[in-house]
């Protein structure tokens, strides 16, 4: 199994996420919409024995910040890709793109030919004027959360229909796709990437629908390989290519065999090697933006964090509830960053952090200790919410680092409280609705599974839809780690932890307020 790492790159006030793996000459991969570089993992596995493979999250997708413009074009995304490649020290490099990524890769070859040794366009969209007008009108409805959860039901139906019809909204026999849909797990991956992008999924899609596919083929001096597998919905678009293509453009019609497909891509890359090497230790995480994100290697995996105010005194570490993720603290971290160093960590198996090998309470505490060490934190204040509060209390009791103050917000009352909904994917999408109502009831009631007015929370705002949606997305992304984390967090009596922590000299505060409503700026 190939080891694939993730990291962030900062420039132009934005962050770009990317994955990388393998050894050898570098190659760059660009994914389709509405995915992230996670969609490139099967190809990365195939290419990594021969190349250093770098897959970028297109701006607005995965973990990459969107471009700051209302209607970016494929050329704008290509310029952003060129900056990212330069930031990693990449020079003349083979570049692969599929669907939306193919439009970006082709634009890169035209606008930045010195950075491209060959461009491989896998599933190159060549839409007619009428098709472009229809797709721009109907394909990209807004995706914004609503209290009743209808956007969740829409999302699951949208993803299912994407593999049944093209376009997805044309639910007629004439629009049926002539192949079996992929498995349930693949549908879930699409949903997760869609949720990462949110409404930012639309600009890149729209840029591909506006893209003039033929003109850049004539303008490019870079070798161009256009291909498609016969099971790609854009395979028929190969017939739309003109007969008089320039001599530097080749066309490859491939079977559905993934080995043949991977070999063809690798062979083209090998025939057009790039220059230079990918020095991944050289990139800088420094960035002029209120909130910074990144990864550190912990054990056999990666821990993901968000931080602000780095270097401003004693750090404050925040631990989210489970299910959940650090994104729920975004606004708070930014506010705190004006006066102190605040950092929120995705617990193992939640958010963007990998599961750790030992998901027991002891294993979690070891993981947290190593994560803080990798972040050069040997003393801090610590705050946790709900199950995160239980983990924070246990960690403070360990005494392995100096914790001056501990805040336990909405700590679970006992170790038998049901914490996690059933998140096993289902074809009817019921797992997503279960996550939505878990998040909704968790905002309203102390015990989401009991719903008692006498044990209800006060809503922190009159319109909590954004915090509700953030909690829901965290539940979906963390489905694989939720049950183990909850079991571990509730496995030891909190009173024992707090007594031990107090003996270490930690000042402790229990509160029924959520952390978002608690004054953590130093006045507490």
C-alpha cells in the first residue's frame, strides 16, 4: 500500500491542500468536480512506484480556499495551479487532468507552457453552445443548509442521480447512463467531498461549462494527449474533436480496464519527463490569513489542526465533541487569535485526522501528547466540549504537560449516555438524515436521544443554522472514528480525572455553556 501524505501550501492569502506520494520525477494531477484530490488516490497508487505524484485540491474543493472572484474561469484556476506548482519548486512537469481538471490542465499548458512537459486530458469536455447554456442554467443549484434538512435529502438524491442520468437532473429514459452505478461507499465519498466544498462547488463546475475546448488545442505548443475510457460519460466527446488536430495532439480511446488506463497515463508521462524534483520539505506553511491549517505526522497517520495567533503567549488548545471536527471552532479561533495563540485539533478519525492505531482512551491520550509535541506545545490551557471535555479532563489528569487552566464545557453526565447516531451508509440516505437530526437535537437538548424541555440548551444565536451544519458535516466526515472515540471518552469517571488534574495544580472550570459562548480570551 502506497503511503499518501497530505499538507498545506500558503500563498496569495489562500491555502491549497495537496496529497503527495511516491518517488522519482514529479507529476501533477487535477481532479474532477465536485471532488477533491481524494478522487485521485487510485491513480496515485498506480503512478507512485515510478513518480512523485502530487494531487492538488482545486480552489473551493477539499481543503483549498476558493478563489476571490465571482466568476473565475479555467484560466484563473490554471494561474492558481501555476502558483502552487511554483510554491513547491516544480518546474517543467507532466500534468494530468480529468473533466473539470482537464480544462484547468489545458489552460495551464496554454498560459504557462514553461511549466508543462505534457498535458494529459482524461475525459475532456467538449460541450455545444446549447449544452453549455442548459448546464449553466440547470446543473448548479445553490447548496445552502436549511433547518428542516431538505438540503441533505437533495444532496443524496443528487449524488445518486449523477450515476444514473446525465445530466443528473434529466430523469428520463433518454438520459439514462448505460452502465451500473458504483457502490455505496463511492457514493458516500462523493457526498463527503460535496460537503467539504459546500456552495463553493459551483464556480469551478461553471468554468468548465463555459470553457472553449477546441481553441486551446490549436494554441498549445505543449504535447497534448486526449483520452477517455469507454465507461466515462465523456467518452462520446472524443467524436467531437476536429479531424485536423495539430501534430502535437494525440487521441487515445481506452477500454474500461483500469490497468490499461493507468499504464497508458504512466507511459505518456515517462515519454515526456519533466525537470527538477519535488522538495516537499521546502514549502512553507506561513500565510497571511486569520486562520491557518495544517497536518503533522503522528504515529502512522496525520493529525489535522487549525490555529490563529501563533506565537502570542501561552497556547489554548480546543478539543471538539464527537461526532465533530475543529471547523466548528473557526470563528472562535479567529477571534481569539487577536489576543492569544489558539489551536483546535481534529481528534483521530474525525474531520481530516487519520484514525490512530489504538483508539482506547490511553491510545487517544498518547496520540494527543504526540500531536502537541509535534506542534511544539509543552504547556497550554486546555478546553473541551462534551466528549472533547471528557478527553481534556483525562489528559489534564495525566500530567504529561503543564496545563494551567482546564475548561470542560457541556461534559457528558455519565458513561451510558448514547452519543453517536448510526452512521453506516445506506442506499436510502437515512444515515445522513440521522446525522442531521443528531446535530439538530444536540443543539437543542442535553441528551439528543431523549429530548426533554427541562434538560435543554439555550441556543447561542437566533439563527444557528451555520453552526448546525458545521456539526453535521463533522459527523459525516468522522463516521469511521465516531463510535471508538465516544466509547473511549466515556470510559473513565470524570471526577477521578478532575481530582488528579487539580493535584497537578490545574485550575478547572465546568460549564453548561458551549465553548463558542465561553470567554477564552484570557479573562477566564
